[in-house]
C-alpha cells in the first residue's frame, strides 16, 4: 500500500469525514468484490453495498498499523462479516441455520452451473448438483427470497394488488373467478407463467427456474399471456 493510501487511512481512522468518504471511494472495487459473493440472498445489491461500506469503515477503525498486515487482508473478513451478520440476524425473513446452509450451497452450485452450462440450470440439475430434493430446493428458495410488495409492478404496468383486488369485495370475487377461468384457457406455459408471477408472487428468476426456461422467455410468456387475457376478458 502506498504512503498516500496509508495516510488516508490514518486520517479516516482519526475521524476525518472526508478521508472516510475518499477511502470508501478508493476501495469500491474491494467492497463490491465481497458484496457480489452474497447476491441471490434476498437482499438488494445496493443494500449489500451499504453493509459492505459499514464493514469497511469498521475495518478502518480497528486496523492496527503497527502489525504490518496488508489492510485489504484485514478488511475483507470485516466486510464479509458485516454482511453475513445482517443476513443471519437482521434479514426481513428469519430462517433457520439449516435453510441458510442450504441457501449457500444452492447459490454456489447455481452459479457454477450457470457458468458451465451457459444458461439457467433447471431444478433437476440443481438437485443432482446439491444432493437436495426438488422440494428442499423450492422450500429454501421460498424461505430466502426477498418479500415482494403488492404495489410492485410486474409486467405492462400491472401490480399484484391491481390484479387481485378491487375496492368492492364481492365485485373482486366475481372478477377473480372470471380471471381464473380465462387463465385456465391459456396455453400451458403461459398459464403457468401468469400463475407463478401474479398469484404466487414469484420473481422472474424463480419462475424461470420452475419452468426450466430463461428469464427472457418468462417475460415473453407473460406478455403473450396478458395479451390473450385482455382479449378473453373484454366485454
């Protein structure tokens, strides 16, 4: 590490706010390299990055310059530890240790298969790679997926809330029954895409896993399915 970099860290450790901000900027690459390890855990990348920055600043405060240790060697476990602590203790959905361990295994094997196959692996391939059953994979994915808002837009500007409900409950019931009847008339894959995305609230990525297709194909199935539904439901 250069003398200038060491001086910057010393200033940051002494409480210089500008030095702290500059140190974070100069170490963005290091922070992001750790953050990327935790993609797919139900937390947005920007939130993971903020946790990584917090871990980095804790590393700055705790670093002992007299040890002669490379700062990055000291900072990496601090950054990773801050993210892991959040995922373990403060996530939106609390999950048990077994589920967390299965989620880590799934993430590792899914990334490996994506790289080796050049596409999204299907459930049977994941099951073979991890030794987990299809049911265990589905349970783990569901437990660790980030919760979705009813107001979140899914496709063509529609939301789950807008699709599933109205101000008048009895009118909503009639509309839902008509909608479900129309969905049953869709081609099988379009029907499954609509049900998984709008009624189960799955992300495009999870829907792609279940159907064994790409996210691009899921998007196309959604658009075609929604177009057919509009035609079927028009008076």
